C-alpha cells in the first residue's frame, strides 16, 4: 500500500516506524498464512486519513481489461462522479509488504484500499452506513474478487471505520477529485457568521476533540484541526491526576456554530464533547 500522507513531526513518525517494525517481524517470523490483524495494538486514532493529491496513473494495474477467476473486469477511464454502495471487507498480515497491483508494497498500517475497476490511484471517501464513520483512503490495489464485495480496506482503515470485529460493513464509496479537495474540506464561511437573533450560551463553550498523554500528539491534532476549523484550537494541560493534554476548539457562544463544528468533526471521524477551558 502507499505511504501515509501526513505532515507529522519526527516524534509522530516514530509511532509509525515502531508499528512497521512490529509488522515486519510478524510477517517474516510467522509461519501462518491465514489473514488477520497484527498481534500488537494499533492506535488507529494516531494514523490520519490519506490526503488526496494529484498523481499520475500508476504504471501497473491500469490495463483496460483483465481477468480473474474466469471473470473479465474493465478498468474505468475516470473516477469522476463515481459513487457506489455495497459491502466492504479488509485484508491484513497475510499480504503485508507484498506488492499491490500498482507496484507499491501493501502496508496494513496505511490508509489504502483495493478496488476492482477504479483507476489506480484514486482517492475515495468511505462511509460506514451503520455507525456513520468516514475515512479517506488511496486505492492502489485490485480486489476484492468476492462477488458481493465492492472494496477491500487496509487493516487500519477498517479499524478506523469500526468494522474489524464484524469483518465486513455496509458502506458508501465516493470518489474524491484532488483538485477540489481543499475547497470541499473547509467549513463554510456561514459558520463564522452567527445569525443576529440567534440564541447564545451566555458563557464560553469549548469542544474537546481529543486528550493525549503525549503533548506531541496533541500538537499534531491541533495543527490538523486548525486547517479545518475556522476557530481557535488550543491545548489545555490538566492540573490534577494523570497529566493529559486536551485539544479544545473555542471559545464559542453560539449553539448553531457548536452543532456545525461537531458535524464537521464527525466527517473527520472525531466525536467532540462540550466542555469549559
């Protein structure tokens, strides 16, 4: 699978390196060929979605047609306007570090996926229709070839969607145009302009988007949210008990703005709670 698209610091990258080392040890030392999750804990909240960008078509995997298990598949000329609803599955340790159809090594800890006919690469938004969680992945592989499934997600992508326990999920897939991605991912200017007659809280409200023991992770989330939310994003350290660095958005006085920002955060896979500073 493709490399993670992230602007994380060296400390943040250290987390991915440790996971990759563990994954390499797992796949090289295990004699088992059954697919499944890694035998170590993966904190999917630390792994950001793939970031859509304009790329050339992959040298491999983009043939006009190909045949698998006796069935002929026709690769789409373009992903523009593509949307589909169906069953998603995932693949993990059995295929880790093997070459994908595009030639990139499969990385079960990267936000990537396999699709039978989308051009390689294509960035897609995947929504779990059961829990409404959303992710963005880079399609860089072919599959799944089970007739009732429309996309195969990497292990960590499936975990972020909350579907690893069930194994499959009913999802909606929507292709993303990298040229318009920046415009699509910003909060509408109307969020900044509360109606003149709107009801206000009468006091400052904050939305807590995350809490971390490691400040560098809090700073990463702060940077990510600052690019997505037109509100101050602050880090507040707890003063009692176990020290935590809490990432908070605000202050906000308008309930409508709170609701809009909460909805925006849900699109990013983040559930925020209302709190004081």
